[in-house]
C-alpha cells in the first residue's frame, strides 16, 4: 500500500501530526483516539516520503511488546528497509548505548557487562546483609534494595543508619567487581554518559534526526531529561501521550513532564508545540460525557481537551447502589447472566474493575458460585495468593496437626531456622515410624538448636489449638492466627513494595470468616471446617482456566485495553478515592485520572456501582458514595437502589419476598417467612429450623 493510502486512513488531526516534519510536537492523544496509528504512520512517513534513514530515527516506548508491535507495523507500512529504525524501551535503549560507551565512565565497567534482574539484585543485597553479620529481622533485603534504587534515581538518602549505607557501598562494589548492571543502572548510567561526556552526547544528537516517545505521560523525570538532552540540538522531539491518563506516580511517572516539555520546546514563534487528538473511536457519546465531566474537576491540567465521537449516543451509563458488598457482586453477576443470555455478549466482552486487588474476593466468590468464568488480569486469584494460602494452612494445621502437607508449607514461615534438609529428615523419620511429622517432633533426633526450633513450633500449634477450643466467633480467627504466628510482624518488618498489599489481603480474608457465621451451623469448629471446605472448592474451581471469561482487574492493569461492557465497582469514599489522597491535591487528582481511565475503557455499556454498607477487613462500614459519581452527572439523581433491578429487567433477580421457595447451599430447601431490610427469615426443614440470613448472600438461590 502506498503512503498516500495510509495517510488517507487518518483523520485531519492525526494526519497533521503524522506529517509534521521538523521541530518539537506534543501530540495530546486522548483515550481511544488512535495514538499508535498516528505515531507509526509518522515514522513510516519520515522513511517512505521524506527519505529519512531509518537508523537516524529513535522511537522509545515502555514495553517490549509495544516496541515489537510498533516495528512490525512500520515494516508493514514502509517495507523491510524500516527494520533499522531504533525502536526500543528506555531500558533497551540504555543497553545499546552502554554496550558502546560505558567504559568512558571509568567506573570499572567494560562493554561486556551482564545485566541482573530484580530478583538477583535482591539476592545480592540479602547475601551482603548476611556477610556483614547484620540482623536479618532488622535489615530486610527488599527494603534496603528499594532504598538503593531511590538513592540511585533521586540521589536522596533514605537509609536509616550507617549499616544500611554500608550495604549500598558493598552492593555497588559487588556490581562493578563482577561487571554487572541492575535495571536502575541501564537508565542512570546512560544519562550520566550524556550529561558528563559532551562528545558522546553529540554523537547521538547527530545520529538521531528524529526522536519519538510513546506514552509520554508515563515517563519519569530522568527519562525526560535524557530525551531533552538528545533532542537539544535538532529539537525534533515528537511525544505522544495523554496527561489525563497519567496514573503511575507510584512508579515514578512525573505528571509535570508535560509542562516541562511545553516550557522547554516551543515553536519558532514561541507558541506551544501541540496538536490535540480528541476524536474517540472507542466509546459512545453518553460514556464520553461522563469521562469529560469527571476530568474537568482536575484543575492542574496542562491541556484542556474534551473527547468526541461519531459512534452515536448509546446507552446512558448505569449508576447502581447496592445494599451490601455481597449484594453488589450478586447484582453484577445477575446482570452478566442477562447480558450473555439476552444481550448477545460474550463473557470476554466484560470487565470488572476495582481500585485494588484485595477487592476482588467478593466477585470471585459470587462468580464461582454462579459458574461465571473469570480471569484475574495481571494478578493472582485471591485464594491462590501465598499469604492467603499460608494463613489457611496454619488454620488447617491447628484444626488437625497431623496434616503433613500444611505443616511443610508453613513450618518455616516466618523463618524458624528449620531448613529443607531438616524437613526431609523429619519426614523420612515420621514415615519410618508410621506417625505424622507433628507427632514425630518429640522423638526426632537432631542437633540442639534445630530441635529447639521444632519444639517451639509444636508448642505454638498446641497453644493455638487450645485457644481454638475456647473460640466462639469465626470472625476472630484470621487476626488471631496472623498475630500469634508472627506472620503479620514478618510482613511489617519485611518492608518491601508488596508488604502492605499482603497485609491488606490478610485483612480481606477476615470477611468470609465473618460472613460464615450467618450461614453455617454447629459448633465453632464445625462451622470452621465447613468454611474451609468451601474455600477449598473455590480454590479448585479457580484452577480451571477458560478462554471466554470475564476480566477481573484493577484499573491500572487495564490501561490501554477496551471492553464492550465495563463495571466500575466499589465507587466509595475512602476506597476510591483512597483515604490517603484526601490530604494531597496531587494524589486526589491522580485518583480522578484513574477513574477517568476506567470510564474510557468502556465501548458500549458502563456501570458504576457501590454499596451502602460493606464488610471491609472484617468490620462493617457505611461508606459514602464516591465524589467521582457526583462529578460525572451532578444534574441528576445519582443512585438507583438495588441495582435498578425490576422483574422486567432481570429474570434472575434474587431479592426475596415472603412465600418464596429457596435453596440454601448448606441448609437445603426452605420457605421465606419474612424480609426485614436485607435480612430474610427462612424456615428450613429440621434439624435446621428457622434461620435469619442475608437475603443477597450467594449461598441462597430462589427456586
């Protein structure tokens, strides 16, 4: 296909950007406005129409997948000659530069350096801590590695004491001695070369006549400074991005880079070098109305834009208020069933979005109950997470200490100086004497320190077993186990980038234990076993992966994706926006941009849901609706109670009324006697009798 044909496929603004010849340009590409097509067409245009040598073009993006797809697209448009175009991630570009010039830094590195990944970097820090005889409980490898990274990037000392600085010194020495670079070095040393060695900078300034940056809103300040240096001579810096979709501050993305660009790179007449792409090819007008209204509440915007579309009005987004978090999940499950049955949608057309991964549990539970296939996008299923499986393993072992499988999982978590060799010997000894590993501990012959650790572990389990006999409430189990075993303390002292998230997951595990009180019967231990059995079934179901499945994801994970149907869930103050953002305007505006990204994922149908009460970390709260809901449609009544369900809208509604025949997962068949608010009184066959249950709980189905 000729270049003119490719250009004919662009709208006027896209074409204006793609055929821009010289000088800087910021292409403000709104969500769904075809930024990738514009950027790739520009590169092909430079090569095919203007005769620019491919190896004098540098295009930088953020993922290897994006770089690969961009190159494939350009070769398709401009021919095999275009394969010489420099299309790399920032890290890969750094490798190319350092392979040629790192020895100019005179730090001890040679061009034959090797690159270590983050796991290897942490392992190196861990070994240094051990070699220095530092207390591993006080000096956590993950936390110190994070501080080293911050020090390298920002040159700010976050170290707590001289010992941590000594770890940095030894780590740096170890890298140089072994000719190793970590991921931080790939960018930091590249910038250092450009900044301190003028002849090297000039070489690359002369080499690259045109520089392009994709997803500019995700760049950190070091990356911007690097591109600024490279483009400092010819000024042909072409960046594509949308500041309204800047949602990675926690990874170092600098929202102000857009302002820096506009200040540092102007047209010859002093005007702003910008083109706005605002024609959206993804969403309907009604969905974009919500997006546009929402983002205008952000005052710190370098560009003012409003997305438009030619796709028609479409349906107005639905805003639903559920009675409870379980009710919210069940409402959505009901609607999904209707969309699949009557709406012509596939499961894979649908996405359930939430602010953080811990919020997935209620949806997972309900979807598994109703056999709705789902996939955790970019994440791990709640019950498959290590910390969840560890806590559940402790609980199972306390209930029955003879379960060797669970003992082996957690006997050294937290660390108790009981290694794999000891465990293998204990296991062999137990098998030889036809007893459980737990029972074998007393008579197992091993050196004093290890024996003491084993006996202390056994004492811990027995103490917990005794305490369990006095428990009456399931809701206390998770907190007790996490505290008594030292698991929470381990996470709190670990201080890596995932510790807080893991603690949040353990708090979320309290919810099914609290809820179980309402629909299991028997003694404390009998109810506990029923719950553990149900969780085991959930975990087993989750292993069955299917191609046509609803996507469950955080907002961050689906940036760049699109779905015909989007449910934005848990739209509640303190959760979304998060409570941490209330005291910081910049953080609050980032939260709003996250919501904006969520809205602009939807093509045809958008649902925004929240609940009037929520079981959060085992405690019942009554959250206010998210301010974002009101900002999106302030002129109307925001909420439709009970998810807007009427008999005409959903044939699978689960709301109960006296006389309804129901089936309970545990209690069997029953008749609804009365319903007071969201509590149903149900008469079951003996021996169960009269029960008061949450009417919306997924264990209850109307016959």
